[in-house]
């Protein structure tokens, strides 16, 4: 074993070992994330004591990049992200409710063609909106 001669060599060795340990920890974390990264289906969106129930489930893609959880529902063009997984999913639901509140009862004349198309998809997909009791 080589004997280190200076403090700077000791510090350099400590830094190299710390980097190797961090890489090993990152690999473990990434392998554990795989179970959270599988696409899944959403049948309802819940926010503010209301449940927006769909006729058929829609696909939701999940990703984790650059320390951000990313949720996407391509059918509605929804895209939400946060450093916190639960917060990102909450934002996704908030975006869907915003679309419903903004477009569902709006007249065609006040919407762009893209907004009309999205509104019609949501109208077609939405089974019902129900209040949730807080008992």
C-alpha cells in the first residue's frame, strides 16, 4: 500500500472514495425507482372534494429525471412535475380539473380549435363529476 505524503493527497483520496460511494448509492436508488416508473391507468381525478370519473381509464406515464418526478397523460396533453412524487401527481390532477373548469361549459366561439378538440375529448371521456363527502 502506498503511503500518502501530503494533506492534499489525503483529501483527494477521500473525495474519490466519496464519489464512488455516491455513485453506488445512486445506482441503488435508481434500481428502486423502477417500480414507480411503470406506466399506469387513471380512472378518476380527485381534487377539492370532487371526483372526476372517466368512462375508461387513460394511460399515465411516469418518469424521473434530473431529480424531478414527471407525470404525463398524453390523451389530454397533461404534464406535471415536481421534486416530490406526491406533489407531481397532485399537480397532474389539478391540471385536469383546471381543463374541466376552463373548457367543459365554454362556447365554441370563445375557444381555439385545439381547445375545442380537447374539450370534446374530455366530454366524451368523462362519465360524471361527483361530490365527495368529508365524513
